[in-house]
C-alpha cells in the first residue's frame, strides 16, 4: 500500500508517479488535483478583490465565495490521496485468494464494496467541482476585472476536472453488479456535468466579452 501523501509532497514526484507504470495515481486523482487548481484560481481572483475600495460594494459576496472555495480546495486536495487509496483497495480485493467457495464469496463481496468506495471518491470530486464552477460564475460578474482571465481558467479547469472524475465514476459503475446503483447515480452525474458545462460556457462568454473591449 502507498504510504506517501501526494497532497503534501512535491508536485514533481506526483507527476512522475502519474506518468509511470504505477497503477496509481491515475485519472481520478489527477481530476482532484485539477479541481483544486480550479479553486485556487477563483480564490486568487477573490483575494485580489477584497479590500479594494473599487469593489467595496461587492466585498460581502466575494468573501462568501472565498468561504465556499477554501474548504472546497482543501477537500479536493485530500481527494488526490483518497483516490489513490481507493484504487489500491480495489487492487487488494482482486488479489484476495479464490481457492475455495468461501474465499471466492468473500473476494466477490470485497471487490463489490471496494468498487462502491472507489466510485464515491470521483463522485465527491464532481460535487466539489460544481462548487468551484458556480463560484467562478458568480465571481466573473463581480471580481477584480484584472483577474477575469483567472476566473476563466478556474471555470475551464472545474469543467475538465468534473468530466475527468465522471469517467472514473463510470468505470466503477460498469463493474458494480447491483443494477440499482447506476440508476441511482447517473441522474446526479448528468446534473453535475451539465452544471459545470453551463458555468464554463457563461464564464467564457463574459471573459471573451471583456477581452474584446
């Protein structure tokens, strides 16, 4: 089992491991990291807005965005490691002995539980990405104009991270034998995906309008 915390380790090591033939970190973990970066960009725009006299009238709204974004970024960073741990748990379950009927039954149960747990991590990433995307949509209208392109980056990354996380939800759903689970989960996946896409489109429109002035 991996004992390294990528969230607190050097980014060079994380990227090197992600690029290697190690089974993890993989796409879910990378999605979480991209989501955390998305949050940081909206946070930066907000932090360049608070305390500025020109934006004093919107400061309460901007601070409210920061109050949502900072814990979101921390959660996404934690999910970088959580996804690695979840993937390793799936691998461990598949590696259980299967010589006897009892062992095969225990192995199957462990695999199915590990897959459910592994699905929950990227689903959590998607939920956090929506928080970031919605904050970017709010900030593009009120934040310091000099930081609007950073808000645009935030929205783009939030959408990408959500889409990446969805792939990892789907791959686990395909292996979960309980047919009710996909029926329960996919409507939320569609909603989360649509929200991040909608926010990114509108943020991009407003940023593009600002840049063309």
